[in-house]
C-alpha cells in the first residue's frame, strides 16, 4: 500500500496567505528599475518597461523573502550606526530617497547615505545594503562587487552618479553564516552615463532589442531557460499583455516624469489608463508571434500569419477582460481569446472597477522601482 501523502500544515498555509495579503503592490514598475539596470539582456529591460509579460503574482513565501531583505537592510544600517556612523536613510517626507533619469523612465530608491566610516570618516558615501546566499557572497568577497555581482555594483554606482557622490559603500550579509562583507567603491561616472544612455535607447525604441540567445536550450542560455520572466514571449510564442505600453499608438515621452501619450486619442495617459488599454489597442507588430501580412489604417486592423500557421487579425473593438488578484493586489488585463488566469483566486472586474483599483494601488503603493 502506498504511503499517504504528507499534508502541508494549515498553520503554514495560513501564514503564507497572511503574508500574500499583506504585501499589496502595483506590480509593474513605472520605468526601468535601477536595480536591474545592469541586466545583460536589453530585450528583458524592454519587456519590463513595456509591461509585456504576464504580471508575477507574489505568493506568501516570496513575500516572506522580500520582508527578509527589508529586515537585513535595516539591520545593516543599524550596524553602521552602532560603530558611530551617521546614517541618513529618509528624505524630508520620511520616505526613501528616490532617483530618476531619462525623463523618469529610469528610477529607483536609494538605501541611504552614510558618513563616519573608519576608512574615510569625513566623506559621505551612498550606501547599498544586500543579503545573499553563501554561493554569491563568497564570489563577491573574492572578486569584489563589480566582478562578483555586477547588477549590485551598477545599482550603487548609478545612485552615486545621480546623487553626485564620489564614493559608495556596498555592504552585504551572508544568509547562511551571518558574515558581513563591506566594500568602498569610487564612482565610475563614465560607466553610469553609458548605462543610462543605453537605457534611453531602450526606452525610445518601439521594437524589442535582439535576443540575448536565439536558442534557450543551448548551454550558454541557462539564464534565458530558467531565470527569465519573459521566456514565454521571447522564445515560446506567447502573446504580450494588453496595455497601452504594448500598443503601437503609445509613446514614452522625453519630458515630465515617466510620461506616456496616445496618438490614437491624442492625449496623455495616466498609469491606470496605461494598465487598462482600450478597445482600439493594436499590438506592436514585433510582440506578435507571427508575420505581418496586411493592414488597413482606416478600419484599424492588422493581419498576421502566426508561427503555428493560423491567420489572425488584430483590430479595433477588441474585447478586453479585467482581472484582480485580491490577496496580492495585482490588476491586469487579458483579451477574450486568452484563457482564464490559472490562479482561481483571480476575480474578473468591469472596466470601471478595474480603473478604480488600478488608481487605488497607484496611490497607496506609490512608485515601484
């Protein structure tokens, strides 16, 4: 007789559910987050900016992991205070210092700034706090943060550049052993400018940059295969999400603060409007898994031959369905042709309910990195 499966504790499930409910988010970053600015794949940055992939629903376990990162950040900043440093981690409003570039389409939040370090007691430093498992921590300790964890170095270096600092402090804690590693860096303004210029090119592009790897099954493409949220779009023939940012009528503007406009309706677009899209939505041809074969400007439709051989017409009067994941605070759209979301907790809304919730999350959660 087969053994009975071990049931997961109801207490554990209740904890996970409570964490999922407590971490409401708007989910999509307003722009390219400085935390991923060092990402090797430009296409992934473009997909993230355009809200092209399905939103990730943060379950209870992931929410706990995020909270652990917040706790470690507070612990490390307090450790600096314990050794006599002055730490400034909030602005006049009591919020994290925010940085932005490329007309607000690149943005992030700085952990803080510190003065009084034993190596340079009179020099202000931008400080970036991290925690990581032993494998990555050992690499950083051996090679330094620039070679050991380039994305973290880019994040710190970019904040140093944008806030006008010449020095930065990287401090991280080993999740396995509790060990602390700290390293001072000198700001590389040239590299910061290069990466911000690259980001501006990505923001302005109406088409996704080339793929990092054409075949995700190749040995060198392990990151595409197992670590990228955009694999479905990039390699598996999935359709992009419906939002203004995947529509050929929308343009990221180079003025204001992460402004977008619509040429179809000749108007600026709020974040709630961007998330909802409209019945006149037409996909950017380069996010459709097929070849464009015909189009009609007056009737507002585009005809494609999909890669599976089917003929598909993208056109006006699109039926958009609106969804809410209450436990996580996630709102997103699908089309009438898409299957229902796999998560049974997703609730379908009407357009007005969706707009109200999207605006509510925008107001209560503030600016995601």
